[in-house]
C-alpha cells in the first residue's frame, strides 16, 4: 500500500519550494523504500529549482542522504529492511561498456527506481538526481543504497551522497594524490574543502588552499590545508609556485569551474603534474590555452564525475575513516535544520555562510 509523507517540492522555475504531501508507492522489483534520517542541502538542489538542470517540474528535491531501509521489492539482494544506508546517484548497471571493462565508477547506464512518487493529485514527481530525499521516505533503486556502519551520524554520512564525495574523490580517485605529494585546491567551499580533506587522508605533505575569502581559507585549514592563498590580492599561480620550491604542485584541483580558475590550475602545476576539474562549468564557458603548452607541460588534464567514486567501495571505507577520527565529516555540517527551512538554507548557501545545511528528519 502506498504511503503519504511530507516532502519538499519545487513546482516551477525560480518559485519558492513547498512542503507538501508526497505519495510513495510500495517498492517494485529492484526497488527500496528508505526512511530518510538526514539530507544535506546541495547547490544541485538549487540548480534544479532554478531550472538549471532541466525543466521536468515538479521536482522532489534532495539527494545527499542517509537513512534506514524500510522495505524492498522482489529480487533485491544487496539490502534488506533495517539496513543503514547512504543514498547514491550512481547505481551501476554492471553491463555497459564501462562496467564490462571493470570501470564501474564510469558506468554509463546508471539506473533509478522505475515507479514514480507523486503528488496527491497523481502528478508525477522528478526526484533530484533520481533520489528525491527532502522527504520522510523515498523510493529508489536498490543499487542506490550503500550499506555502511550504523554508528556513523546520519547528518555526516549522508554528505558522501554528493558534494563531499565529489571533493574527496577528486583528490584520491581522480587526482591520484599519494604520499608526499604537493596539492593545491582552488575554491574552498564544500567541495574544495572536501578535496583538501581527501588530500590529507591520501598523505599529501603540502596542501595549498586558494580562495577569495579568508573565511573559506579558515575552513580549509580545519580540514588539513598547510598553506593558504587569498587570490583576491595575491597571484595564485605565483604563490603556489613559491610554496612548492618554484616548481608548481603535483596535483591542482579546480573546485570552481571557471575558465580563469582552470587556467590558473593549469599553470600552477608542476611539469607532468595533474589538473583535476571538479567545479561544474556552465554551457557557454570557453577555454583557450596554447596547444604547445598543453603538449610541452605533459601530465594529465582530468575532469572528475562524482569524485570518480564507486559507492560500494568508497562509502564504507570513508565511513570507517570517519569513525576512526581520521576524516572529519562532522566539520562539514554547519547547521541542522528542518524540512520547512530549505529556502533559508538556499539563501545561506548563496551568501557563502555555510559548508552544508543538513535537514534532520
């Protein structure tokens, strides 16, 4: 029997979100219903509200979530009722060309629940990133549920569902940061600070945080940065080179996603170094670099999708590090809020006041 729960819906482009009744069907084959315990407020949710993703309104927002599996449909074997899980938007198919080559983190055919959650009048909802977790209970594909240690705080654990995983993975998975490496991170909001934390976990010995705001640089220091550069009055390329014996960093992570910051990352890396783009550009942006410099500097220019993570591999490992006190996920939780506070959280996010507001259910 379907359930009626409270959830946050965006009905039209730019309009304030609405707390309303959502109808959640019983799970069908390959699906699970999850009782959401916490969900982070991510920039992607705001992009959905503003029509920046697509125009398939109304949207059920929220996707950085942790909770407990309530029920499962036929054929589900990876989780069972009572399991504590982090929700992810990379439910790998196991059969696409990436999966067949053993590169599941690049799965090109990830899947979501087949059934739709609806409004009371039957209007189908588009769940953000196939999840929709600003709601008391949500319907997802079972592959979107990753079991982790239930000792982990839901407010902290859920953040691995998107932005924090993107930053950590940009350093560890995409950038391949290793022991003794020098790393620079341009842009130290939530994703950039997570990249700093990832570089620290990976054993980098010099981690340079770059931002235009001293407040964000202070955040980065808390997550393991060894040096800071305020690019509002200091040239970041020169500063990174000065802090790396004149060579440039082994890995430079652009967590902003502007042509200017990417160019800075390109020239702030050492010869044969790596640039990782994890900040998301907009469609109209263009980049111009001398092709000879691209050739002559060698190394690798990479983009990072969801931190190139494989949830079944990475989430349990990172939660273990968190429980060991080696990864400060709690530090990303700036405030805990209710479902009715989403609009205020969007405003705080746009002002840069928070790393993450987290909805507690």
